[in-house]
C-alpha cells in the first residue's frame, strides 16, 4: 500500500469531543470518522484491524466446533413479544415500523432470532449440542454512548448461542467457550480476567465477563478481586463480608434531636461524634418514573445495578430537591423511611441488619432521631457497592479494586428463551423438551479500542502485532534523493512479494511528519531509508521498544521474519 493512496487523513490535534485515549487516537490517526453520536465509519486501517480480530475469532470458534451463520439485522416485534422482551427492553431498543405498520426493531442482540431459527431445523436430541455464531452489526440506543468504539450505538459483535439437552452439557460448553475466549483475547494481544457478573437484560443465572484490566479511567466497570483465593467480580455483582464491628451507635435512648442544618453523613457523624456506620442513610431515587427510597449504612454507597435488580427496574436516577419535597414534604438531609407515603417503595440494604442504636432522619427539617432500633428487622437485600479493603466473600482476605473494560461475556441462559418461545426438541423417550441454552458475546470493535487503551504512548498507538493493520512501514526520508527512493521501493517490493503487509510512505513530506504519522498509526516496525544509505545501510526500528539497528537493505526481509517469528 502506498501512503499517498491510503484513504485517511491524520489530524494534528485530538478531536475535542473525545475523552478516551482510544477514541482520540482512532480519530486522529485516521481509523474512524463519526457519522453521528456513537456511530462511525471504519476507514481502511480500521477495517483491516477489525477483520484481523474477526478472523482470530472465527478460527478459534470454528476450532471449538461452533458454526458460523448470519442472521438479519432488522427483526420483527412478534418474536420479541414471544420472549416477553418487547415490553421490557427499554429505550436502548430502536423500534421502527414497516410500510404496513408492523413493528420491528434494529438488532441489539439475537437471542430471539436464533431461538426461533431452531424451529423445523433442530428437532431431535440426536442433533444436539449445537453452537451457532455470527459476526454482526448491532444497534443499541445507549444512554451514554461515549468513548468512541468502546461504547458505540452501532457496533460489531460476535455472538454465539448454544443448544443443549442438559445442564451438564451446557456447563461443558460454557467451559469450552471460556477457554476459547481466553485464547482469542490472548491472540489479540490482550490478557483478560474472567469475572462473575450480573446477567442484566439478557437474563440467566451464571455469567462471566472477560475484562481487560486497565488503569485508564475509561473502564466503565470496577472489578473487585482477591489475590489470595482468586475471587473476582464486577462491582455490580461483587459482595463482601459485612464488617459487623462497631455498628452500635452507643445512644442509650431513642430521642428526636435538633440538628440544625446538619445534612451530610460526615456532618452528622461530627455533630454526634459517632462513626458514619452508625447512621442509616436515606437515598432517594427515581426508578422508571417511580419513587424508591434506599436505606443503607452511612459508610456505604448504592450500587445502581443491584438496586435496579432489586426492584426489577430498567433505569434509575437520583431524585431532585423538588421531587424530595414533593414526596417527603421535607428537605434532603433529614429523610428517613419513618412515616413515608406508601407510594414510595422502601428498600433496606443488608448493611442495615447489624445496626443498633443508630441515627436516622426524622423526616422533619433540622431533626434527626438518635438511638433508633428496628422493632422487627425489615427484609433486606444487597444493594451496596463493595469497597476496596472489605473482606473477600470467599476467603475473607482484603479485596482489591481495579478498572476493567468488558470485551466479552458468557451466559448460561437455561430455558429463559426456549420456554416462552416454545423452542423444543424431542428427547430419547419422545417427550418435547425446551432447549437448554447458553450465549457468548465478544465486542469486536471494543476489542480494538481496548487494545489501544492498553497499548499506546504519547506518540500514538502501539498495536499488538496480530491485530495491527499493517506490519511495517518503509519511509524514504527525502523523496528527491534518487538512491533513497530506489532503495525504499526495492525494499517495499521485496516485502510485498513475500506476503508482508507493508506500507510505503511515498509522500513528499518532511521526514518529521512521516515519522510522526508512522508512530501515530502504530506500525509495529519501521524501515527508514535516509542518508546512511550512502554507506549501504537503512534503519530498522521497533515501535514498541524504540530499539533501532542499522542493517543492509537486502537484510530487511530476514530481520522482519526474525522479528515476527
Ligand atoms: P455493557 O455492560 O458494556 O453494556 P453488555 O452487557 O450490554 O455490555 P452484551 O449485550 O452481552 O454486553 O454484549 C456482548 C459484548 O458486546 C460485550 O461484552 C461488549 O464487549 C460488547 N458491547 C456491548 N455493548 C457495546 C457497545 N455499546 N459498544 C461496543 N461494544 C459493546
Ligand atoms: Mg449494555
């Protein structure tokens, strides 16, 4: 490929709507161009990266016995009604009508299509198990599309669905997929950790997410892990052993106390000279337009996904001051569950269980109640966020936390789709049974972005070799110098004829510009043909390490082979 012909434009500046480094670099280095929020054209360099990732996925999925198919992107509402998700999927599902007024949607995922696909094809236990996968476009009208390819609205996913006659066989396939995923990500140059997770809208019981652990802030997930026993879980699923010490506030009697303008948990703790864990905090939220009051120990925070699961909600936000006034007739800072309107759903976090003689709001401006004890312990649920340092639920060692980017996940669906959609096979005794299913996703576009989050420097992208768009760039420093141009061309031709993915930077640009672009785009290797050619030498440089050696032009191919062995 000639650089002068490559359909890209590298930019001097980062785009100003980008926060994540992968987003900034992908735009600046000419990999993607935005069409609208969360939707990008993949330019030639990007397309090469994506097809490499897809090919790795294909090879490994095929090797594990899965078969590739391609299902339609626009789907009829009828199958979503059958599965029960048409009513509950929420605003992420982009809905439309055809000319006859039939409801349809853009595929956010394909459980419904694949489950209905079995009809008339998979009918006997003899045909099972089967694992079908595709690499397809998905559309989700994400609430917060941001970070470029990390969270787009239109993106590419590999999704696979397996069908079994027993839970044991699903377990077996689940393990096979977990191993396949580890191999796929390793081949993409990414180390991942499989963590326990919440199953979300897809449903099912057992699920794991494959996380690329990063220290950049854009990982949208916190992963809690234990160095001692290996426990690891997404924050939406992680639990800890609740610290039961010092949950007695020490007040000898229950009384209402004037606490003028003492509104925050810290102010209250100071005011009464107690610990924050001796206060039962009231957190007022609106879930799908309905009021919810979450009661949680003062030192803990709400975990939004856990709260949503507890009330079977789809979207939550915190209540505004006006809404608080409307529902409590009181200011924020003094709320509690005492005497609340029965319009408000009240939830107690598990952390409330061990509290004694504690402080709560009085539901009256400037007043709190101290020395409160539950007459009868209300039912509690786990809706709290684990904190680093809390004890591992398996072995009690302190938990660590890190940021993670979810590049894939695996779910045991069981009969969640086959049952309502009546997707059945005939077993050995001739009985109709619903399929036991698993599903397995990988964000193809997100894998590319995650690799950049992980591997870049101040100059640009440092692609893992297996997914780099090209392996090597040949740069003649001065295109007016005949010998430089001739040598560069010869090296380029030799590499090309030997099947190497090579770019020749034939542009009439300053050397500095060419070097900058080469670093920005992230070619793993660079051959520079400059003045040293007069001594018969060119420079061979490794992007990742900065290592550089001088070699003869006819040695380039061998060095390339040696390096990429
Ligand atoms: P997330 O929690 O990040 O929204 P999800 O649980 O919705 O992910 P799935 O529906 O299981 O994800 O999709 C499978 C894979 O597709 C995810 O592991 C992720 O890598 C990728 N993916 C999901 N949503 C997006 C998106 N908006 N943009 C890019 N990739 C995505
Ligand atoms: Mg999602």
